[in-house]
């Protein structure tokens, strides 16, 4: 069995709206989502707050395999040196093939390019696969909000992670 070549990472364009929206809906799970499952009519993927320029897209042979939304954690000038991963999805069939890792590395590069000194994220405590990936890429737990969310009848921690760039 051959190992697929690394995905191409690029900035999203307006033309990605449908593909990213479909991917987002197809991968919805309480493993990583705190909002209810999406129902028609679906909200637009790109919004006033997060447009195509805020998204990195992973693709292979023209097929979208994942995305990462990169933004500011707050609007405060005092932490403008920090970027936060505000959305991160990999298609089910592409998991374990390096797509997520490639997106994380591209996000760190992009954050550095923008002048950031830190990269942060939030992950649900029970999302062990994501936490392992983040830790393997240099993220450390910087805080835990115990039982922050009630999902499917169970209380789940919100884990704050970060790394220096």
C-alpha cells in the first residue's frame, strides 16, 4: 500500500463555500462540536466574521479534505500577537493520513507570517485523537474549564492548549 502524498494547503476562496459547508456538516460530532447538529436551511459557511481569507484548505487531486480557521482570540490590541485555531475539520476518510498535521503546521507558519508569537486552541476533553495530535505538534495544556459543556447527557471539559511559535 502506498502512502498518499501530502495534501496541498492553500487559502480558501469564495468558491469553496459549498465544499467546506458540506464537509462541516458531514463531520459534525459531539466529539468536537458544542452546537446542535446543523439542520436545513444551512447557514452560510463564510460569514462577516470569518471569510475565505481566514481559512486554510487541505486538498488532494482537487478534492477538499479539510480546513483550519485561524483568527484572533479577542479584538484586544494587548493580545494581537496571538492567533487561535477557531475551527479545524478533516474528512473522515482522510483521518490518520497526515492531513490534520499538515494543516496544523501550515497554520503555525501562517501565524508566524502574520507576526504572531503564540498559537492557541480549545479542544473538548474527551477528544483524545485531537489532543494527541496537538500535543505531538508542540501544544501543551494551559488550562481546563471543568464540565464546561453538557453534551449528550455528559459533562465535558473545555481544554485550553497553546504553543509558542
